[in-house]
C-alpha cells in the first residue's frame, strides 16, 4: 500500500509541473459527482463495466447523460454558452470543435490530461481533427479518414495498377466499368446533405485547390468548385443506376455485394468487407490511401474538459483524469476483449495482436499511411450544417440531371451561404 502511495505521489509531482494546483490525493472525495454528457457510441457504453474502478480511485460517482447526436450537441452547447457548468466532461466532434475553441469553452487537452496517458499514441488522423491551430482539444476514441478499397481480382484481370493519382483513378474507373458484366467502376454518395454528398465531394474540391471562404465570402463556387463537380459527375457515369441519390450505405453495400470495382469511403467501413456473413468479396479487397492529390476527410468524436464545468482545480484534475482513463490504451484493449473493434483511437491498438486478428494487415497499413493526409475538410463554422445541406441539395440536382449549369448552381448555393454567414458575424 505504501509503495502505491509513493508511486502515485511521484506522478502527482509531475502533474504539478504542468500547472496542476492541487495535489491529486487531496482531490479524492472532493467531487461528489463527475457529470459527463455523451452519445451512445460503443466506446461510451463499454465504460459501464469499468466505472466502479474510476469511482473508487477518486471517491466520486461518474454520471453519464446519454443523448442522441442532435440533442447532445444542443444541450452541451447550451451548458457551455450560458456558463452553467453542469458538465465537467463534454463530448466533442468535428462539427462543433471550432465553436468551442473560439468561444474558449474547453481546455487544451495537454493542460488537463496527465502525460502518463501517452497523448502521442492517438492516431494522427483523429488527433488532426481534434486540433485547432496546433493545439489538441479533445481525446478521440472513434473516427477516421478515408481509405480507397479496390477489387484486387478485377484490377489484376485487366492489368491495371493500383491508382496513385486522381488521373489514374479516373482512368481505372472507366476501364473497369462493365455494366453488362454486372460490375461498375465506381460508386459514391449522391444523396443531398452536408454529411452525405458534400462530405464525399469535398476531397475533390480541396484537391483542386478549393477553399470554402475568400475572406468572409463563400468561395466554393470558384473554378475549383466547378472542376471538382465536373470530375465527380464524370466518375458517376461509371456507377450503378440510382447513384445520384445513393447514401454511404448504398455505396458500401454495392461494393461489398460485388457490384463495384473501386470505392473511396470512410475507413471504418473497411472491416465490413471482411465480414464472412455479409460480404461477397472477402479476401478480394485491397486497401490504400486515396490517390494524390485527394486529401482524406477526417472526422472524430471524443472527450474534452469544460472550463465552466471544471473551473475548480480538483474538478479539473478529476475530469482530466477521466478523459485520459476513458480513452487509454488499457480501455481500448478492454473493448477488444469484449469484441468491440469499431472504436479505435490509438496507434498501439491498431498494431495490437487483438486488432490484427480481426482485419487484414493491408487495411491497418492503409490507415496508418492515410493518417498524415487526414484533416477536417469541412467549413469550420457553427452554420456549416445549414450551408452544407443547401450545397448538398444543389449537388444532388446536378447529379440527378435536373440541373446542368454547374457554375450557376454553385453560385446560387453560395448566395444562400452568404446569408447564413452574415448571421454569425
């Protein structure tokens, strides 16, 4: 027991050098309840089996309020914006991080989470999304970027090399397109929505050098926006019927159903291709980063410490330790042992024997190789969902052929975006 206290005291001394004002042991029992707002992801629900461990350590009771995505975002924002401080730990994602940082509602991660939790071990793609101006603000436990999935057998049969550039990708998609043989070269999201067609179109836009804003004005109706839309529409000509209204599920199912040769999608769908019960292409899929200059569309969810909820030193210490504990290497191994492989936030987990037993090494390599080119590609604005949905409607109309003037369509969407942006100036 004495040895444990000595080791713990040593760790606390290290924390003190990082700006912690309170001795950790003195904080035990000072916070009756640690209030956490969350969303029902597997990494969150899996904590239930281990909460007693954390409660005993700090003499507190972790109370997790579980909400749906929209309600979670609204309630957490209200708590932070009013300074109510009802929650010490908040659930953050790529869509609301910019507002939380600009409003100074959350602490930088390194200011609150002990070094012993090895922040450098978080996946680069996820930590990039959790970072603003070089500072990481939340500890990610789920998310990812993009991965190119391709049918190795189909490419080999036609003597086509794995595409490494966008031009090579377009050429391969057209060469592999064989509707009479029941295989299409490509599939993509066509359905309207900031998280549907706009999410998948955005890497093409950014690859053309596109920027969302020119000063305070929308700029996605630029030459880059037009070119990206034309390339996207050209590739959709080699896609299954109905692709103009496909969502991510439609594209993923078409690919693992054997109808599509190449697909770029969120990397979390990679393991779906290896599902013996649901995939018809097990063992036939190769994985690689998106071809240059396509970037990888990063998304991530994780925990952050609220400045209003954890204003007192002990609340900040305990909340920071919860964030580190809940996203630790050990917690991820606990989830793997429980058969949960979907929420992976750490490089060490990707490289662990437990994870390697579930997916091909080629998939893991693709994740690691894609990490450096993964970042948040959407507009960092609180009105992004509104702007993105309007743009998504415009893109769907173009994809479906109900509109044919790309420039005029994007100009119209930019006009509505200007009105949205004016409201947050």
